[in-house]
């Protein structure tokens, strides 16, 4: 089973970090307002970063790392993600 950690950039330029086993379904849930209170009130604009992990614990650890990054670090991660 695949595991992913991800960042979403929201309409107010904030970021939301999470993890999932199905990135497409999770993005659809965020975009339809069914995923989290945070993204319901801040409206996701784009996927800013996604990483594949071998286990749930790795995905959850990376989610925590993403949450603890500064706004500037999250923007830099997004820029690097789109530069690929």
C-alpha cells in the first residue's frame, strides 16, 4: 500500500500538511470541503508538495516535519517541487 505526505497551498497563502494512502481521493476531499476544517475555511489552491513513503509511520513523521517548517521553508519546498 502506498503512503504519501503532502502540502497544500491555500487561498490565503497558508499551507496545510497531511498524509494519506490515496493522494487523488484526499485532494478531491479537500477541494470539495469534506477533508478538514482547516481547508474548508481556507480553500486549497494547489498541491504544493507530495512525497511517497514505504510505511504509514514514515508518512506521519514527514507530515510532522512539514508542519514544523516555516512559511518560507514551505514556499521553498513548493518551488523545488515544481522545478522538477
